[in-house]
């Protein structure tokens, strides 16, 4: 079953080292979760250190003890975002055995984050691709690797479904996998602009027709 995620390819960024025996002054994961919300809503450039400090409930001094700069903090938040989303997706896909079922599970997973409050908050991957990929080579490389992983996962699910007879043998796995990546990421863009649940669910139903 295809449930792997990009965080298995990259270790999450570690904060800067502290002196041995010195306790961290805040819960790192909880603070990063709050940073993810701010970065998703306001973008990298829109989220100032003071705003991040307030949102994370961490003093600016403690923030700089943990991370050398905002870029390092963003990378840690990005990796945390992939880790959490990957765990949620893996949990959703665990009971789904067939390739077609897994594809629908992936689409519905993205759909549920693409309307309402979650949809308007936005996707950190989509936001990073549009705002930072052209000016930050390290982020561009992470996103390129992530998108390639998404495409490969869909291709493997399509191949599995074709072997099982639940996906038409005439389906071009490479082309359709690319289209499904576009649909999943596009749903997050539509969600940011206020798309409703019915609209998003119709996209999922339409996407499933690509499988024959």
C-alpha cells in the first residue's frame, strides 16, 4: 500500500544546538504548529519575527536561541507540516487496500483541507511554491522532490489498480498521475479563495472519472 510521504526522504530540520543539560524553554512541536498556521495564512514574507513570536507564544530571544534566523524556522515548520500531514494521510489510507480506493482516499484527504476554515488558511506547500521557489534554491529543491513523490505515488496506485482490474488498462499512468497532482494542489488554491464543500467534492468525483 502506498502510504509513504516526503518526510521519510528528508529528516526534519533540527534547531540550533543548546548547551548540554539546558532545557528547551517551550514545546517545539506545538510552537511549530502555530508557526505553520501563520506562515500558511500570511506567507513567508508577511510573517514577521514579532508576529511569529506572538503566534508561537515564544519570546523573540528564545526563538533565536532555537533557530538562527527566520529561514531556518520556516524550514523546520515546513518539515513539521509534511510530517503531520503525512501521518494524517497514512492513517486515512491504512484500511484502503486497492489502488483505486487509495487514490480516492488521497483526493478526499486533500478535499477536506480545501474548504471551510482549513481551506481559507491555505497550504504551506502551495504558498511556498508560489512565493519562495524562484528565490530560494533549497525550498525549490524540497518542493520539486515533494511533487515528484506525489506523482510517483499516484503512478504506483494507478498501476496497482490496473493489475487489480479496478482502473482501466488504457489509462496513461504517467499523464493521469500528473493530472491528479494538479487537481490536489489546485483544490488547495481554490480553497484559499473560498471554494465550498460541494464544489470541491465535485472535483473529486470528476477526478475519479480519469481512471475509467
